[in-house]
C-alpha cells in the first residue's frame, strides 16, 4: 500500500509508488515543453588558413 504524497508542483494529494508530479501536472508539463521544429541555415565549412600541411607530404 502506498501512502499519499503531495505533488511537488501543485501540492495536491497523490497516491503513487514513486514521488513525482501528478498526472494532470505531467500532461501540462508535456504540453508546455513541445517546440516546433525549424530549419537552420548553416554556413559552408571553410578550412582555416593556419593549418600547416604535413611535412612528410611536402618533402621533395
């Protein structure tokens, strides 16, 4: 038997085996955390000029 625990978010009584938000608070938190996806423009990769070629490859 589980003893009633208070919901950490709203303070309402919750009888559950694990401590956490009540089902109403859980659905509200899930609804608030949904975010629409968006496309991001990323610049093309350009190598830096300070990169030195391998000395063995440039050896004559």
